[in-house]
């Protein structure tokens, strides 16, 4: 368990001596300890997402949160019902509905009758929702370019290629991250 307490990283397992491998500060093959990899990957993800949202906030989207981006991706270009959004996100229909309600209130989505079945309500992105997604994509390109400038373009490409090799294709672009990080 890692917490930020007074700008201090606290790993309770290792700090209590329960995670010591007997190899000092290094793990197998001279690399970091096993717990560092997922934390560094998550830290990289979090850094990119936090920087994205800081930029979006200055560009007219101050209320947009990471869960909203996942939900807008789940809505997609053709729209979706709350049940479909929940399934795509790996959350309950009620949790998806709560996020959709927030997107409606912020003007990123709207509800409409399904032309194929009047009993169903579809959620569609509004022009504001599409604009936010387009701007997010552009900012991600800029953030990737910043990483390439800091690390070198070849290293970033190598990192992406390595992750494609170890991350199963069926999970590489899943939207349900919020289902195990907490409901949106």
C-alpha cells in the first residue's frame, strides 16, 4: 500500500520488512523491486492524465474529470444506453447513470430517443463533448512529444513497443479501468 503522507511515499509492506527479498535495494536481474514497476507505470499514467486535465481546465473544460473521459469514450460516436456505458466501463448501470447525469449537466452529452426503439434512451456526445475529446487527443500528442524530447523519440517508441509485447491486445485499450480504481 502506497500513500502520500506529507510528501513522503510510504510503502507499508516494504517499510515493515515484509517485502524484503534479501537482495538489498535491487530486485532480480539488477532492476528495481517488483512493486516498483506497477507503481511507476501508474505514476506515468497519472502524470499524463493530471497534465491533460490541467491543460483542459485552462482551455474551457475545468469540470472535466478522468472518469468523464472514459465515459465519453464509452458513449462513442453512435451513442449508447446507460446499460451499455456501464458494461463498457465495468461499472453498474447506476454508476454509469450518475456519470452520464454529470456529463449532461456539464453540456458534454445529451439524451435522445433511440430511433430504432422508442423505449430506449441513447446518450450522445454534444459538440462540446466531441470538442473536449478532440482537444484531449491533441494534448496527448503534445504530452507524448514532451516525453520524446525528455527521453528521446527512440526510447518512447521502444517503451510503447515493449508494452505492446507484454500487454494482451484484448486489454490494451479497455475502458473499464475505473471499475477497479473506483466507480466514476
